[in-house]
């Protein structure tokens, strides 16, 4: 029994809920990597391309009114997010870096894990059911506006995934690699925050975080224009 439990524990993905982003009432109106990330990722061209596609699709998703296209944009965004880890080795080989790929399962931010699982859910199990929140007042602006505490207020309703729950999550093949409590906690966090911010913004934040981890892990230095 002891050996069995040890084996199960080794197969579990480690999550650190302290790494989840702290969200206030502000969001950028342009989904962009920012100049520092852009310059740092220039040597990792495949990662850079995938990350920008995620941001493009999330920006389109937020403004799209056609439900069929909106679902397609969501699938595209999470698919491109998941593909980032699949091209890391290509970029590290091009740059003669011998470090193993920084896969999402090697990170501990629960947000990265659940966004990856959104990809698996939308591709293998079916489609997400999209719903909308009531209008909420937010501060809107560029990344500089947000960092400087400036911007303007606006009202908007956020798009959310309505059918994300433990029953659906447990249908995924990777569900066995998470403790039941971790699954409950990250689904609860995600659902509460997508109601406040929209699923597109959480995917955006996951992309920025993953890029930052890649830059740090591979010691990618800033490249001047």
C-alpha cells in the first residue's frame, strides 16, 4: 500500500495557489505582450508566434458577437496556448540551449494548468457553453495606463464558460494527475474570476505568465531593436 501511494503521489502535478494572479478592477484594452516580453522572446520565434496568436484570438473573442465564431475563437486561443509548450524545444534547439522544455506540468501556477485543460476539454470532449455576466464597471486602458493607474471607466458584460465543473474536468485523461482538492480549488477560482473578468482575460494572463517563465527559465536576454 505504501508503494502504491508513493507512486500515485509522484504522478500528481504540483500546484501552488499562491502563484495565482491577484486581479483588481483594471484590464488592458489591447491584448499585447508588452515591449520587454516581445524583445526577450525574439530569439524564441515559435513561442513568440504562438503567444501572439493567443492574444489575437482572445482580443477577437471579446469583441465577437456571433456565437459560432466566438466558440471557434475560444478553441483557437486555448489551442495556441497549449501549442506553446510543443514548440519550446524547437526554439531551444535553434539557440543551442540544452535545458529540457519548460512544460506546463513543470510549472506550479494553477492558472496555466486549467487553461491547458480547457484546450483538452474543447478538443476531446466537446464545446464550452458560453454565457454572459451582467454589466460591470471597469477601468480600461493600455498596459501603460494600467501600470500608471490611469485609464477610463467603462461598462461591459464578460463572456464565461458556463459548463466548467468537477464532473466535466474528471472526464479529461489528465484529471488523474491532480488531487481532488486541487481540482475543486482551481475550478472554483477560475469560475469566480471568469465571472469578474471573462474567460478571455484569464487566458491572456496565463499567456503572459507562461512567457515570463520561459524568459526566466531560459535566461533570454533583452534584444535591442
